[in-house]
């Protein structure tokens, strides 16, 4: 990687870590520089201002996690396999909480920043498209293929995940989503048994 690109990457990763650990209110040029091990002035060599860095950090961390999700789920056509892989990906997210916590901090701060709000809305779109594609693969070839509004359900899935993560971010209880995975397991098994068997599960 070229020196300039490597420096930019360090800045983005430091911004994500700082948001996750110190919150939006504590994320300043100085705190990012301290976490990244560089002088605060370096930020303004690569970015217009602090908000420009945070917007770029959001895009950076989202693209990294999206690549992981696409690699793991892009070929899933069975509900049980999809659920199992989602569970593994969520466990990865929890081991490296920087992404999720940083995004939550930015969502909380978006009410006071039109630029940040617009970027977060743009951030949601590819995730909704990704969820919709996963749903289309699940219903393809079933009796429900032409009836399921995959785009709308995909957006609902992303909204539900973000909502659960917001609550989790506030109280620190990370068992809710694990409970959700456990609740969904029998539903996934039934879907694969009936829908993929040629009958509607309904």
C-alpha cells in the first residue's frame, strides 16, 4: 500500500476505535490522534475537517463488514445455513465491537448533523439491498416467490437490527440478538423442510 493510502487507513481505523471507546462527544482530533499515534494536524492533511474524517470512517468500516457478509452469505439458499452464518458473523462483530459501537455513536449524533444524517441514510441502502437479495434467494423456486416483498422485508430486517443494536448499545445487554437467533432456528428449519420440499410452509 502506498504511504499516503496507508496513512489514510490508519486515520480511518483510529477514528472508528475512538468513536467506539470514547463516544461521539469524546471523539476529537486530539483523541483520534492519541489513539492512532500521530499528530492531530495529520488529520487535516487528508481530510477537510473532523466530520469529513468521520464520514469516511463510516464508509470504510461499513465496506469492510459488507465484504465479510457478502463472502459468507452470498451463496446461501437455505434458511438454516443463512441463520448459522449470520450468527457467526454477529459473533465476529461482537469480538471486534469497534464497527457496531462506532456506527451507533454516529446514528446518535446524526440528529444534529445534516451531512452525517445523509451519509447514514446512504449507509443503510446497500445493507437493505443485501438483505433483500438474501431473501430473494430464500424464496426463489417456492410458492411464495412472487408474493414476498423482498425489498421491504430487507429494509425491515436492517431497521430491526439497528434498533436492537441501539438498545444494546444503551444498556450493554448483548443477549437479545442471541435470543433472537435461538427463536428463529425452528422457523428456519420449518422453512427449509416445507418450502424447499415444494410446499408452502404456511
